[in-house]
C-alpha cells in the first residue's frame, strides 16, 4: 500500500515539474493580450473608415458590436469544449481562426465584408482563445484564485494599451494605413495565441500546491465537504441570472466607451494621438486592476469590491462627456473607467467560482460571459446610434451611467447560494 502511494506521489511530482503552476498564468496573459488586440482599440478605426468609405458611426460600430457578440457567445462553446477536451486544443484552434479573420479584414471593401471577417470570424476565434485560460489558471492557484484569475485576464488591457498607439502610428503613416494594421497585427496575434495554447494544461486530479491546506468547507460543520454545482444546477440558481444582468449592464457601459472614446476625443477637438492616448490610459488601468483587484478581493471579498467599483463607474460615466475637450481630463476619466471596467473581468469569474465551485467553471463562466457578447453588441451600436441622432455623446454616456447603477443595486444585495454536502 505504501509503495502504491509512493508511486502515485512520484508520478504527481513529475507532472508538476513538467508544468510549473506559473506557466498557465503566462498562457493566460498571452491569450488575453491576443483578445485585447482584437477588441479594445476599435475606436481608433472610426475616423479612417469613415473617411475612406463614408460609413456612419453606427455602421462602423456595428462591426465591433458583431465581433463582441460573437466573441461573448462563443465563450460558452469554448467553456464546454475546454471542460471536455482540455484548454490547449481549444485555444490552438481559436488562435488560427482569429488570425485568419483579422488578416482578411485588411482586404475588405464593404461593411458587410468587415462584419464577416472582423465580426464573425475573428470574434469566433477570439471567444475560443479567451475562456479556457480563465477556467484553467485558478485550478493551479487554489490559494490565490482571484489573483490567478486577474493574471489570466490582464492581457485584455495590455492588448489595448499596445494596440491603440500602434494602430494609430500605422494608420497615420502615409506609406501604410489602416489595412496594414489588420494584416501585421493579425499575424502577430496568431503567433501569440499558439504560444498561449502550449502553456495551458489542467493539474492532476487531487493536486494542491506545496504547503497549501484548503480551508474548512463549512464553518458550522468543518468536517463536511460541500458539493460543487453541476451546470444544470447553476443555471437554475436565481443568483446566476442576477450576476448575468449585473455583468451585462457593466459591460454595456464599458464597451460603449471603448467603442467610442477616441471618436469622442476627436469630435471634441483633440489631435489623433491625444485621442489614442485616452484609449491607452483606459487600457493601462484596465490591465492593472485585473491583478490588483484580485489581490484585494482575496482579502476583503468580492461583494465589497463589486459595490465599490460600480459606484465609481457611475460617477466616471457621468463625467466623461464634459471631459472630452481636455486631453488631461479625458486621460484621467478614461483611467478611472478602465480601472472599474477591468475589475469586472476578475471579480465575475472569481465570484462564479466561489458560488458554484470549480467542477463546471468552464461551462458556468462560459455562459455567464455571454452577457459580455450581448452587451458588446448593444452598447457600442446604441452609442453610435444615439450619437448620430443627437449629434453628441452626452446621451450615450448618460445611458451608460444608468446601466451601471443597476449593477450597483444587484451586487449590493445578492447573496451566495447554499452548497449541499457531498
């Protein structure tokens, strides 16, 4: 018996050495950075596309909206596939699809072609890349789940920080232009995504890091182990759908801003690089918060963190329109919006894991994240429509503030569902 246990322990040690638990974090950073390049600097394309084709803001925003919708809905598929086949193959396939779609976007001549290449193909590939690292990283870090989740999503902010000035520099270069952004960056995204895929694997069954002692599963009955929710049980929980609405509202406002902030700056009289700097400012804080809020949430809890960031977001959305005429003010407000928006992508998966357990996290969070897709479709498009209708961004940003207020109420009053003993 002792020999058998020794063999199992030695095998587990070999598996751990083959995949140090920091490697999945690297995979998460690379994968989410790829997705950040895809999504979070779209507003820099508004002016050049409008100038070349004469498309309205709503028509241009529709490409981003289709991409965000496809991206968000695909994460549910990615979660199910990752739970069944493992994260590596899912991310590998997604990286190739994403790269192909993005490169093809550099050759479009109609908005319908852009909706297909950027919106559908790239959005589908991006959804496959994004979800598996989020479900995988916390399994290697049970002692720092929220922090690990933050690392797995930090690249979304890093991607937009890189993409905004890079794309603007290429677009304003007289020898290049917006088409080269899609071609060059598309190739780079494919390479990054493939490297990410080979950094991902799930830990052996029953594995825990050295020196880690799991907390008692029940405060009232420390000896009782609690059962994780199945996917079917999760979707029958009312708390899941309250989280869904709160996530939708927060993403609606954030994605509206991301889709239009550079256009708002340009309309207010800022130079192209000043407007792009607002995108980068949002991106820096969007990235930084994903790790820092994870460390904070591990100490004070996700509920207090949620309420705090959503209250700040309401105030920031209300200040965004008047801030547009000043480069410094726009940078500051963009930073605050980025901080609050980015925090959601650590707090929601961490809360989903806390509420329902790790067993079906890929499927559970995959479904929860479809709220991002719906919000990504509606937020930027409605923002563009309201801008075309009213002539300013005042109404869109005010609607965004109202949506985040709903998130404040939900996260303040939601209670964790009970988990049954095994």
